[in-house]
C-alpha cells in the first residue's frame, strides 16, 4: 500500500512537470505568435507604403509623359543639358540643302544706289564697271481712309427711302455707325484672331503698330461677329458637303465657352474642315456635324460615340492602338510585354502591307490573302484570357474593334489613322492654350464658323483675305468659293 502511494505521487509529480512544460511551451507559442503578428503588421505597413510610392511614381510618370506631348506653351523639357550642342546648321557637307529668297516677280519701285564721288578710303577716283541688282520686299505702314458720299433720295411713286451704295462699301449704316473698318482690315483681323489665335487686344495692337489703324478690342469682337454672320451660309454649305462625303475623319477635344466645359468637334475630308463647339461629347453633338444617318467611311480614334453611326463604315485609328501598345511596353514585365508587342507587330504588318500594295509589289489577290492571315493572327491573340489587367483591357478593346481594324486594307485608298482630325485639332488646341476659349456662346459660334472657313481655305491653297473682302462688299450673304466640285457618277 505504501509502495502504491509512492508510485502515485511520482506519477503526479511527472504530470505536474508535464503541465508546467506545456504551460511554458504555450507561453512561448503565444509570444512567438505575437511576434509574428507584429512582423506581419510591419510587412503590411511596408506593403501599403510601397503601394503608395508606386502610385505616386505612376502619377509623376503620367504627368511627365503628358508634359512631353504638350502642343503649346510651356515648352520646357526639364533641366538644360550640361554640354549642349551648338545651335544652327552644321558647316561643310552636313549643312544640308542651301536655299535663298527668290527674286520677286513684280517690282513696284526702282531706285538707283549711285557710286560716291570719291573713294571713301583714300579719296581717289572711282571707275564705274557694272550695275548689280538687289531686291527688297517691304510693307507700307499706311492706313487709307475712304469717304463715301452716299446719295440718299425718296421714291416719287411710293415714298420709300433709297440710298446709293458703292461696290467697295461693306455696309449701308450711316449716322453714329458711319465710321467703319474697311474689308481688308477686317479680313486681316479675322485671320489674326480666328486663324492664328492672337487675342483681340493683341490683334488691335498689331493693327495699330503695323498700319497705324486704331481700333478697340471690343470693336474688333463685334466686327468679327458680323463677319461670322456673313459666313454662315458658307459654314452650312461646308457641313452639307461633309455629310455627303465618301470618307470623313472625326476627332474631339475640350474647349471653354462662357467659363464652362464644352467640346471642340472637327469633321475633316481631304478638302474641307468643319468645326463645332458644342456643350457635350455625345452622339447628338457628333451628329450635328455629319448628320445622324452618315453612310460613308468614318475614321476615328475608337471613342464609343462614333459607333452609334450605324450606317457608317468604321476605321479605328491604327496609330492610337500602336501608341497604346508602346505605352504598355514601357512599364511591362518580360511576360506582360508579349501580348502588346505581338499586337503592335500585327498592326505594323498591316501598315506595311498597305504600302507594298500601293507600290504594286503585292497584288489584289495577295492583299486579300494577307488580310485573312492578319485577322486570323489577331483572333488567335484575342482567344485568351490574360492575367494582367492592362493586357485584358487591351484585349477587350480589340475584341470590340476587331471588325474595324483593317477596313483600310479592304478598301484601298482609305486612311488608316485619324491624322486629318489630329492635324485639325492641333491649331485649335494652341488657340485654346493662348486665351482659353470663348467668353460667350455667341463667340463660340463665331469661332467655329470662322475656323471652318479659314482652315478649309488653307486646305485648298486659297488666300482667305480676298474671299472675305469680296463677301463683305456684297449686299447679301453668299457661299464662298470653297466647295469642291464632285466628280460625276460613272
């Protein structure tokens, strides 16, 4: 019995030791777990910090890329180089093609530069040998004031008031409005303001300094608004021409009108450009320019609104897609770069195929076969689900654009990019950066009308000043000679 008691006590002591060991191990476990939890929390904090740093760097990179693509001031490209290259052309064979100012075809005045009576150096007699010619093109800083003696009378039969009008008059206004700007001055002011983008105040300063013609900015604004009203029939005719064109390129950008965000739209053909400054960026605004039932080829950057033109044949801009691939490749990992690089290769292959077909090295049959291979290759790329979000977004976009990627190959002669729209937007964007937009909606309408007339005249190689002068001198508005003649159907 005593032996059993000793054995039981020993067993109890062993159990107590085991319990104590387990207690110590549990305490160690809790301590270790607490330490691991702290380490996990530290890692999470570090992860969040790194994510924030990553997002900040991405924003800075995006801002840097945007700054590099600015179309107007500021022009800064960062810190100047420590050892910049010497400006100007390189001497010797690297100078390039040499050119000089051409001799004028018309001479308005001829002057003689006679020899001096004696040599300026020693006072000796001078032997006359030959006569050389030099030409100098000069402007005349002179404002001509014309006074029209307007004869006023009354009809003997009906008693109506009748007044005469000279062919060089631009208005029948008399009395307080009898002093006006001439058509040449107003046409030049319109080109400076609406075409080049010089603000009203500086346009008035140019007229005063260059031609001694004093005019207020407010007076210019009102006169150019009347010019816009005179050009209204031409603007409507240009819009009608665009609506019935075979191929139109469209683009849009932000604009300010009456201190609110509006949108600048543009529709361009090979010979006509029509602008629209409208309050929205939707289908209704786009249809204002080309009509809701446009049935031609519509070239654009893939903005979803353009696909609401259900009757049009669409061409998605290849350059926008290639640029998107280039941006993705800048930050992509080796694995993530495979998809955008293959997409870019197919798009460039299509552009090369177009060039070779135009050169005659690829036949029409070969072109059709190559188009099938291009579409098959693109379809294989899009028949996958991609792990990276950027790649999947590009794939989804290409799936939506698939039927409109190679329209330019199926219809030879069609542009593959919306470069016409981009080129038309660029000068307007420079104007926007200079003075922001228009203060009123009426000013925005004048802006869209005059930019359309001036841009179209430039496309066709016509001087807009004589056109506007002729328009101003007419008694009633007319359509300017800017509508291209259409070829008769076969």
